[in-house]
C-alpha cells in the first residue's frame, strides 16, 4: 500500500490547482530567494557587518527610541533623513533621492516602472541575482553577458549587447557581487554613454571601495546610483537609497508605497548619522581584515582568490566547493557556496569578512576541510 503524502490533502491539491491557473507564468517559473539556516553557526554568508554598536551608542539610541511616535504613520518622504544624507554625501544640486525598504525594494520599483511590453534588462553575469529575479517577475526579459574568466567585464560584448537588445535598464553592481570587482571609471563612463536607456550603478559595497559614481549624477540624465546601509552595519534595519538626476524620482514616487520607511528606521538612521565615525571605523577594520584574509587564502594550496573591493572574498577550491562548504558548516562556519549558480562560478565560494576571531575560525575550518581526504559528503 502506498502511503499518502500528508501535505497533499484535497484542500491543498485544490489550492495548488488554483495557483497554477491564476498566478502569472513568469512568477511560477521563479524560485524564491533562499536564505541558508544559520542558527548556531559563525555567519559569514550574507555580507553583514560583524561588529555590533558600542554600548554607549546603543544606550543613547534606546533613550531616543522611547520618544518614537509609533502611533503615527512615518514621515512619508523621510524629509529630515533625506536632507541629512544629501549633506553627508555632498550631493550635487538637482540630484533627487528616494528611500526604500532596502535597496532590493528600489530595484523592484525601477523594474516595475520600466516594464513596458517588450522592454529588456541587460546585466553582466554572474552578478546580484535579484536583478534577474525582479526583472522577470514584472515580465521584463533579462539578457546577460558573461563576465570574462577572470571576472572582469567583457566591454566589447556588453557594448554589442546594448546595441542588439537596446535595454531599458542596465544594472551594474559596483563593486560586483559575488566577484568583488570594481569597473574602471573609464569603462563605466563608456557604458553610461553608450546605453540607450537607464544605467543603474548599484553601490551596495561602496563603503569598502575606492569609487563612487554619486558625483557623476550632475552631468548624466540616464544614470541612477543605488546605496544601502545593509552592508555598512544596518542589515536588520532595511534602508536603501536611490539617487537620481531630476525627473526620475517623481516618476518612481508614483509607485512607491507611501510609508515604506518606518518610524523606527528613520529615527535609528538619524541616530547613526549623528555618529558617522562608528560605522566608518568598522568599515576600515573590515577592509584591513579583508587584506589579511585574502593573503591567508592566497597562501593555501589548491585555493585561488580574487581581489575584492567589497566586504567579501570570492575564492575557488580545487577540492570541490560543495564538499568544502559542507565541511565548513560541520565545523560551525557558514559561507556561501556558488557552485552551480553560474558556469563561471564552478567550485567557487564566497566568504564575508568577519571579525579577526571569526576569520580565524573560518581559516582553521577551511584548512581542515581542504586537508580531509575526499569522501562522501
Ligand atoms: C549588489 C547588491 N545590491 C543590493 C543588495 C540588497 O541590499 P539591501 O539589503 O539593501 O536590500 C545586495 C545584497 O546582497 C547586493 O549584493
């Protein structure tokens, strides 16, 4: 006798039938963004800042939170926060901001706004997976140009793809995730000049890099820069920032949900921006650790590591990435296995730069994983 799957109740079967009948095909074809369970593990998989706030900053924040008017809707445009960001970043006049619940939300707004029938998105690949995912979710076709084997951008191929596909949007993560590489400014400028539509430069990792395109916004109509506070130390808060030449913000504002940045986020951000040195010092510590970690990885036999301008490192292991990932996990360290995500990423892993102690645990676990004789996973 075959056992009945307890999940397959008649109700469930009926609902699944309705889902297939009613939900758009392009949504059904997608897979949900998967987050690895991390309980009890040293978490070096998601590009978070490993350092908590100093006790005094936290204490002052708690005092400030007591006054938070949670019974009221938040300021819908977060005007005070916007003014603060403009001043801190020295934005040129004419540049407008739009804030989001993380930069993911801003990417979603952009693809929603530009999803005309037949419009296309162009990306280099591998890159941040949400560009493709969100583009496809709104019915935009997503065209990809493979990076070169050294993970540098293939400029002639990108220019040819722009010519051929006439994309409404080109997304460029600068530095790129998961490779950590930054485009040379002249290459970026060339792409912005050649683009027939909008170029979105996603600067999620800018705090760890030597470049920002923010000053370029003054002279270019088809350039948008995205920023996030997630990698800088506020992943749990969810604040993304879109900076654009005048005109774009008003169009996107029509589809932004009115209260997408909550009272607690606005208040907490103001508090953090009153103490700019805290996150800047943490970013500097992460960059110093990145150099140390990169040198340690480069010294390991059977490991190839790429230079990074972000808070993570991409590396390849001859011993097989899934095996090494699994063994590291058994040793209590969680990193990201990219094997299978794209042909160029065969046997690649990505590790977020942690505290010195976390990085030591990672290196210790990695050495043991590499030394272990091949065997079943
Ligand atoms: C390039 C890039 N952009 C955007 C994001 C999303 O950031 P947020 O937390 O602001 O939604 C990520 C997250 O990994 C990323 O790698």
